[in-house]
């Protein structure tokens, strides 16, 4: 508990985003800022994209006769008055120290910890708005699943946020469903946090980072066709009057009795898990739809996890740890959950049962929402094909070829069959 | 394909056992002895515990008017006439090169490969009957799941067979359901096979074994309270006129397009997986019965797999590989399958849903059969408690304490919560 020692300042925390997942994380965080007053300011800011809402029936405060249920009011106002995000997390009481704030610059003012929890497509716009508004020594954690993949390589969302804002940004990912966590149903998550160690007199990283592995901020992106792409960040050190933001203290901010946190230094591994699992879930859905049973499904998961490891090592080198995929919530557990009942799994399974294309199932079942597995499979294939590596990832390649109509799900075993040793 | 070179002799294979799993494996093996005539004699012997049976309705040969469906006949005779094990694997055609043999000494005569596939409780008796009847240089593979655990330590069934017969015996385990494999539904399995390298002039193992790790036959059993328990086997080398029994050739005997085989050297890891997964499946069943959702279930699996790794390393030292549990079919995939719908999982889930003890559920649902998870949990706890190691295995210990009525399934998260780092 050395890191709990007395410091002049305490960390102020802002959640950037207030949807279902953002509101859930704000509940978790606000419980912990109360539990660790030596480390954190009690009040947690939650930036709310303002909209006019009425209280729905699913809210604890629904009352057909009440004015709030008839006349739309600003969402931030309702959250602060009722301590419930009636639109995105109805039925759940938020701690009273969560303060909804519709002004982004005001919400992040003086915050040393920024937790990003908003849809992928808003990242760029929000980062632009934040520019110059945040503390130069703020630290971020991205709770946004997904990666950006194209022919040129893989970009992590946490990296993207960190680069745009000039701060260090870690990542959280795991087998998590927001509404279950909000209800206090137990699950686990993985947080990757690994800022470079810095000499506080100079605003540049020096030496080796926590955990002994190269820092995500100075990560060596291995380009299989050429030289390592070394990126070095110029970070402003956290002033010494704040408690250090080491693994122990970051864990204190997120860990709850119903939300168990493992800390790691492998930002790339944690981020890849949340994206690549969707490709595996498609294969698991097809296999299940074919009636091949649980053993075939678990074989698909096993092989998928090993392709994730290989993908990580290929594109991020040894900064990626095998164990992130095989032993952490963001790896094996998230794959298992996604292959038991996730959206990609269910749509792939239905596509077999109803003899439809998966695009048709998506259109009929998802009410305008999009499957992530199908687009990730296409993007990953673009990258692999461009480097002549399709055969090194037979499951990812099989999924892409099934989506393209080149092969059938029934061929999965032969497509991924290991050749004679 | 160096190992496919011409040798004077070919391996003769016997399956010791002809139940559901034994008959399924005989089908797999007999297809491969036909596919690799340079390595194996085509005919596969299958020892049958003789009994008088009539053809049931589930058989492909059922005909209400037929004599065979009215008057009992010896099972071996029916198998050899109809190429179907009408009692234990009805509806599946066995290759005609599977020869059922009710005489154990005759079935194993001149066989260089013995595949053990019979209920746990018959091992001792069968090994006694085999004594002096087998080739001194025969090799075994045990397909029997389970381990023997008591206060003094862990004994692998493959070790037990090998020691009693004075031969080397490997192990097969995976996410496998016999009837699905028999129908050609795709799955995977893991085979651990690692006999010591031997100088063929001397019937004692020398040097390092295949794979570079200590051989299972000269395994260092680490006794946490004392000295390593070194066991050294005196094996008779396989004569040079047989094709070598290396990983490549053992894989040829088992691998099929619908039954993918990974080879490993880690006999202890492969054997432990098949037994310890049943403890994990109980916890997953309780959590599912409580309605905590897939994320809680996948968290239980993840933690269980890591306790398996620790158990293996504690009691077998570094001969056990982490990857056997985290990356192979006998580890992660078998855990996942068992936690999705296995018998231990289902009974534990029902015990919550019906507010019954698991023993009651077992009595009502299993028709006299026994849950393996409950007895394994008790045995493992006896071992751990005796060494003061209960706290090192919080999930295994929680399962035992729930079974004993000391704690409730609802307490699982707090019981396994990692302490502050």
C-alpha cells in the first residue's frame, strides 16, 4: 500500500462519454473515488452529449403523471437530479458523486485521468475538441473496443487518442457487458497501462517503462516487410505532488468486488483481443449452426486464440505477450463469451439455420446496427493478403473467404487442418 | 516424411476396450492403418469384454423379425459379422479391418501399440491379465480420463499402466465426445507421447527425450514438502526393424480430417486437464444457475485454467507446460466444452435452480452414474489441505467448500478475489 502515502494533490477523474458503457464505468469509478479519498477527488465528472429526453418506463423514476415523463428535459439535468441515466442506463442508481456535464472543456478541466468511453466514430471529433483543453500531464484509459486496420498496418484506438492529445493512453477490455456490471453481476476485465518512466525534470520518456517491456508509447511496431516503425512520444511527466499512477493505483480506480481487474503492460494485446474475437465468433456461429456441437465450437475458439497471438506478435513484436490472449479476461474469456452468445456469433449461426447471407441476417435482426466481425475480417484480410500472409492465419482467412462466398462453412476443418509435421 | 521410409516390420495395433469411446477410437485407428500401410498392419484388434446381446432398435441392423434381434449372441461375434458395436456404438459402421476379439491375450499378441480405452476401475485387473502377455517393447496410449489423487500426491493413469506393464504409456485427452467423433463431426484432441530416447543395445533410457523435456517415464515428481521423487523406468527399446514411434507416426495413427491431433510431450499436463476441468465445470454451473451470465462463466473458466497450470507446476514441476492448459484441446477447449454443457456443469446448475444439493441432483438425474467433479474436488482438497496450500488454489478450494456446505456459490467472487497487488 506504499502508493497510498499522502500527497498534496489528488487525481480528478473525468469519464468522456455517457452511454450505456460510459455510465456503467462512471458508477464503478465513483464508488472507488469514495473508497480511496487519499488518491482521488470524490467528484467524478461525466461528459454528456446533451440531448432532450423524457423519462422512459424502464426508469426507476417513471411516473405517467409526472412532468419529467411528458416534457423533454436536458439529459445532464435529469442525471444530476435523479442520479440515473434514464436514457442509456435506466433502472440503475448512479452514485451521487457522478456529475453529468454537457460542456466538454469544463468536464475535463484540471482532470489528471481521462476515461474514454464513446463510440469509435466520435474519437477524432472529440480529440479535436479536447485539444488544448486538458492538462498536459493528464493520462488516459480507453474503454473503446476496436482497432483500425488497413493495408498499411494496425492502429490501436488508445494510441490514436494518445497521439492526438499528446498524452499517454492505456486500454481496458474484457468479457464485459455494461448492463450486467451496472447490476453488480460479477465479471473480470483487463487494463493495460504502461506509460514510459520519465525523469520529471524533462518532458521526454527515458529508460525502461514499468513491467520491463517497451512502453506502448514508444512501441516498436514491427513491419514484417521492413524496418521496425519506432514511435516515440514526448510526454509531460506527472507532477510529483500527485499520487503516482502505477498499476496499483490504476487498479484502485477500477477494481470492485463485482468487477475484478487484472493489470498488464500489454496495450496492443488488450486492444487486439477486443477486435479480433469478433472474427472468431463468426466461425463459432457457423460451426454451431451446422450442428457440430460444443467440441467443434471450442476447437474454433482455441485456434482463434492462437491466431490472435500470432497476429499480435507479427504486427507488434514481443511487446505483445502470449498470456494476454491465453490467460486474461480480454483474451480467452472475451473470446469464450463472444462465442457463447455475442451478436456476431448469433447472426452467423442464424445465417446457417435460415440459409441466408450474414448481411441479410444483419439487416433483419440488428435494427440498423452493424456487425463488427464482418468488417474486421475484411480489414484484417486486406492487411494479411497484402503481405502474403493469408496461409499463416488459416482461420481468419477462412472466415473472410466464407464471407466472400469463396468457400463454405462446412470446409472449416479442412481449411484450418495443420499440415503434416 | 522421413519416418515413412521402408522398414521390415509394421506396427500391430490393439485397442484394449470396446465401449463407446473404445469403439470410436477403433474406427479412427482402423481408417489410419489403411491410410498408412507402410507403418501399420491393416488389421486392428479390439478386445471386447464378452457379453450376450441382442440387436437394439438403434442399430442399423435392427429388424424386429430377425433372429439376432431376439436371441442373444456374443457381442464380439455380432461386431465381426455386422461391423457395428450394436450395444455401445449403435448406428455407426466400423471399418471391416476392426476385428473384435474376446480373448485379451490373443488380442494383444505381437502388438507394438496398445491403446487403453476402458473404465478407470478396470485398469488394475486388465494390467494384471496382460502381464507377460505383451511384447516387452510395446508402447501404450491411454485414452482414459482421470487421475488418482490422495494425500500423498497425484498419480497419472498412463503412468500407472506403464509401471504395471513395464512399458512406456502416453496419454490422449481433448474436447471429445465419442458419439460425435464416430459420426465424423469435427473436433480436436491432444496426444502426449514422450518416451525416453534409448540406445537400442541397452534396455535403459539414456540422454534427453524427444522434445527436450524430461521424459514422462523418468519424470521428476516434485514433492513440495521435500525431495523430487525421481522415477526411472527401464524400457525395452523398440527394435530397429519397426518404423520409429515418434510424434509424426503416432499422429498418423490418430489424426483424421474430422479428428485433428496435436502432439505434445507433456503427459502430466494432458492427463491433469481431463480431470481438473470437472471441478471448474461445477463452479461454472453454479454461476450460471445464479443467472450471472456468460461473462461470469467465462471468468470462472479463465481462473480455473490458471489454477490447473499452477496445480501442474506444483506437483509435476517444469515437465508441465503452461501452454498445455492454455493452448491445447486437452486444456482450454475441454474446459470450455465442459462448462457449456457437460454433466458436472448441468448438475451444478440444476442444484441452484431447484434448490437441491448436488448429490440429490446426481441421484435424480444420472441414473446411478457418478459425477467426477465432486469426487475430484474432495481428493484435490485433501492433497492441498495436507500441504497447507488451500489458499493458493482459491477456486478449487471454493468448490470444495461449497460442496461441503461451508460457503455458498454466491460467495465465489469474494472467495477468489485477488488480494491487493
